[in-house]
C-alpha cells in the first residue's frame, strides 16, 4: 500500500493559470502542478525566488486531482449544485511581460478568469528518497508559514486544506475514490492503460522567470461517467 496526503480545495473563487501572458489569463479547469507546488511551498515557508527548494519540492511529489464541481461559463451553467461558474474580470497592468521576456513600458488591458464555487480533492503522493515527505508537508499545511491561496491572492480558502490527512491506498485513484464526494473526473500523473491524455504546460522549469515545461495528464472517468 502507498501513502497519500488528501487535500480539499474549496473556496468562493479559484484561478489556476496556465502558461500565458498578461493580456488574457484564463484559468485551467483543474489545479495546475505549478500552482499546487506553489501552494505547498507557501505553507512550508519557501520563498518564491528560492528556485532550488521549489525544484526539490516539485521533484518530491506526484499529484492527482478530482473535480468535485465542474466549472462552466455563465451561458452553460445549469441549476445543479455540482456546477461552478467561470467569470472574467478586467485589469490594467503596468510593466507586463512580453513574449520575449522583456518588460512592456506601456500599460496594457488584461482579462483574468476565475472559477466560482469550484471544488477539488487532491491526492499528493511522495516519490522515494526525496527532500520533502508527506508528514512534513501535512504538518506545514496544518500550520502554514505563508498564507495559502487558491491560485491567486484574491482567492482565499473556505476551510482548512487538510481534513483526512495521510491515508493508505493501492494507488492515487483508489485514494481519491475512498475520499468523498466521489464520482468526479480525475486528472492524474499516474500512467493509465486506458483513457484520454491531456498535454499541459505547467511544470515549473525556472520559477524566477516563470518558465514552464510540458507534462501529460491522464483523465480517469470523464464527466458523467459512474
């Protein structure tokens, strides 16, 4: 049996940005690896510019995410308690990044997307012989050194991150299936023989420059499947 740390990500607003620039900042449908590494790092007290410790943390964990409430755009929303809503807000931004990495000297308009009433359950697994084990991470989540947020600083938690703590299960899918509410689609780094693969660019490559590498996520149980 393997050990998994179970987290609940629940709040009025969440935003899980992917690799984009300042003019349009959409949210991914589920929490990204880079954001979850950042959330854990904040609880552990790792500074954003500490590339060495962030890389060590990222190399220590495997992540699987279950979507407990699907995020929809307003025109798609249904009268269901399992539906969340996507909305955008408007900013003007100074010193925005350009594609070449330089700073834009002129203000730009920026639209940023948020998930309202979304809810996720996350199973964190530990890789062998790494710098951060699950017990250390769990202790930091219960008493965080920096304030954890759900993707952006404007997105606070609705309740504590850790409820079930560290559990034992055959694999990440079994860990999530044993943590209610069950039945939602699962996005996992665990290689699956069947199911859809989703490429996503969300692996922290150079935290100081906000550069990311690609990974494959395996989709287990699509929306509507039992």
